[in-house]
């Protein structure tokens, strides 16, 4: 499947956004992992801003950045949201209340607990009535998102925003599901080459055995291996370097999704 | 769009396990909704429960996947020769060429709810061997189905609240169109849990008695549970039921209330009609989302009446199955397919007095009549909408 990348968003500790992270990802300056402070998107009305969770903030931050980078209007752009699990903090709060005698579940928490909460808040904030889906494939959620977004772009012949995000769980769930750090990325994919094209991407399903792309920098590799959404890092590194080449992202049943990257405007 | 055939399908809900029991229950017009007796839930509401899951554990190589949600998946897969139909498809295409697209809203959070009552007091942690991946995680349903059927193709869970399983038809259709698989198992499961029972109660969206879609005195939903699956393939021209079109949209309005004018709903229906190359007059029956909330039914009615006037018959089957949340899309897809194959519009027996303020042609008594094409609506929290059109190939 031949696609064209028009915009990139990125948010993780030490990687505050795409523009400020390119030198690090290209190996021109060292990667320093940092605490990430999340802020609510100014796109949201104040009432919704107060109710949003870190999960929604992270997804909206990278989505907004990618859309702005592409110079598109969010209102007109379909979206795919992918995450390796739900909103751990919200779900933990509900589970704690359900384990208490009163079981007084907060209505706002309950509607924030759905897997598609970021997609819902995104569509409200951007007034976007286009199609949107929210998916999960555990450790393989980024690859699953790439396939879902790619087939959507080709079927509708329109640009689609892919948002991949993960955050660590609170201690109870973290004991059986460690996620190393928050990580979010947004990619705007389009069906045709335009003046906005950053790179062409050839996406293909690869049967086992596959060799997933690993990173040379130990700290970035720890992030990639420790956070499912950070499976995007090899692709982002290739884009930051501006080198043509192939990256392989792990996918279900020991298969992989191969992306051949061919940068065309890597200085934007 | 290309037509895809539902070459095999099955459903298990409060109406019964498998197509035969479901068909008989639909025609009996008796609602199996009953006062909530689920686990320790103490709530004044009715539920649509699937009985017998406690005695249906998952063993063998997939024992780690044992939980109420996957048990319901297993029970569903065991009906109507569905496993054999998939095995035949594996023979035709190969295991790597069949995808799994499964929807759920809560997966097996019920098991985590119980585990939280027994947290380690010293550490506050779940035991490290708690099977989170195989049970609670949203992917568990697609993962379990893929392994249970011995498939090796693309697999993903779609979790867009109550539109989840409807959207699996759309995702699978695109994957087949662009050659990532030749066939797909679509559908999914949602099972009863305290999170949804107490959560919808907190939102004041649960009815005390059995839910009454489109009734003047409707007062909320009855939560149900269900599993359903369909095998989608390129049309074999066998005269069975096909997916003719789908349409997806977003409300962009509110997290837990639909757009009051039904704008998102209307957009999904219009997109489905356009994808199928059909006009509203080509649709013989609309299976509504119709959850029986005050605002939900009013918003959908407005959208349906604007498209179909007071002409095309419509009804909701939620009074029979309960609102099976993420599973409602596949449940109602199968009910639509049964209506086409057996020539009937399902009744809505819990609806006593159709709300005179609603303008669409709500047929609470149902009808025996030939159906060529049926639209099925699914709308969810977060404002995600999906309309599907089924018909004779």
C-alpha cells in the first residue's frame, strides 16, 4: 500500500514535539529522558478541559501537532486512535469504587473510561463529524493502527489522522502490565503526493519470521521496547534522518508490518 | 463498494444460543429481560443475561483466557457449525489469509473487578500472574478468537463503545479490499460486569423495568450481554445475505449524549446508502439502535424520519436482547440477516404505546413480510456512529 505522510506529532519524556525532537532522533544530539507534563488542549471548551484525563491530553496533543504540521483542518479529517489498553487511571478509579461498599461510580469517570474517549473528545474539540475508529491490539497496536489508517486512506481517497498513545498504569494494574512511560505520536497519511508530502510510505504485511527494527541508542531502544506506542520510533528515526529505508514493526501472530520510507521533504 | 457475503454467522444472547433458538425467541415475542440478579449487583434494573457461562470454562492451551467474556465468545463460536465453516475457509484461503476483527467495550473487566476486592494489602498490587492480557485487555477478544479458530491473519479489537461490533464490518471490508486478507471473522462480545451496570446507573440511563424502545414512557436501557460472529468473504453469489454498504460518522457533540438533531446518525445512514448505491426507498426495514433512553430514541427518530419519513418500517430489538453495548452491532446484524432470510420484521414487545412525538414508522408489533434490504444502526458513547446495510446478493 502506497501512502504519503503529510504531518507528524510526537510527545514523550525528552521528546516534547516533532520539531524539537528531530535532532535527537537523527542522532545529532543526545537523548535525555525527562518527566512529561501534560496540558489540556486549548481546542477543548473549558468545561471539557477540566474533565479530560492525561490519556485524552496526550492523544489530543499529538493529533493537533500532526494536523497543524500537515496544514489540514481537523474538522475535515477522518481519524484512527490506537492504544494498547484503556485509560488505566480512570479504570483503576472505577475498579476501586466498585470494590468499596458504596459503589458510587462517577458518571464522568464512567464515560471517560471507554476506549474511544480520546476519539470522542477529539471530535468534540475539532467539530469533526468524519469517521473515527478506536482500536487495540495489545503490544501490536501501532502496527494495527498503521494498517487501519492505510486501508481507510486508500478506501476513502482522503487524508486520515493516525494517533497512537500509551500511558503507564497505576500500581495495581502496572504489576501485571508494565508500560514504561507515556508516549504519543500522530501521523497524517494521505492517498496522493502533494506539496505537503514529507515522505512516501510503502506499507506491507510481512509473514513470519520477521525481524523487528531495533534502535542503536540504548535509552531510545528501552523506550521502544517498553511502550507499545513507541513501536513508532524506528519510523520516526528514519524520517528524522531523512534516509530512505525499511523499518519493520511487530504485529500479531509473529508477523510484522514493513514500512519502506522514502523521505521527500525532510527539512520541513 | 464491493459486496461481501456473510457466508456463515451465529449469535448468542439472552434470546438463546445459536440461530434456531434466536429465531424462535424473536417470533415468540416474549422478552427474556429479568430483574437484575447479576453477581453482587444490587440495582433496580432489568438485564438480558446469558445463562450457563459459569459451567462453560475455557481449558487446554487457552486456559489463561478463561473469563466470562471469552466464555461467551466460546459458547458463541460453538453454535451453528461456525468453527467448521471457518475451518473450511482456512482450507480455501489459508490461516494467514483470514483476519479477525472483534469488537468489545469492556472485554473481561468483570474478572478485574473481582480481583480488586482481593488486592494485596501490603503492595496494593494485582498478582503478577493475573492474566490481564488474556482477559481484561481490550485486545483479549480478538486474540482469543484468533487462537480459538487457529487463524494467523490480521487481528484487531475495535472498541468504540456501542458502535464497536458494527464497525468490525467496515474495517474487515477495507482490509479485504486492499488485499490484507481474503476473508474475515467479524463481530465480537460484550458481557455483563459491574462497571457498566453501575456506570449506566450513575448516568441515570438504566430503566427499572424491561426497556421500552420508542415508548412514550421509555425511561432507559436494560443492559444485556451477547456474542456474535460472521464470516465475511467476497461474494460467492449463493443467494445468501451480503453486506451491501456501511457508513461511519462522529457526532462531535457530547461524550454520553447523542446530537439532539441526530446529525451524526443521519450522516452515517446517508454514507451507508451512498456506499451501497441505494436510495432510502430501497430499504425495506431499519433495525434501530433504539436503546430506549429519552434523548437517544428522540435523536435517532429525528434522523430516521428525515431520511425515511413515516414510510419505512423500523423497530428496535433491544426490548428482546437488552442493550448488549459493544455487541449490539453484530447481534442486530444477525437479526437483520435472519429477517431477510426468513421474511419478517422483528417485534418490539416491551413497547406498549409508541411515543406520539416520534415521527418515524415504528412497528412495535413486527410483521411477516419479505425483506430485500435492511439497514442496521449502531451509535455509541463518544459519538461514534455506524450504519450497515444488508441484503440479498
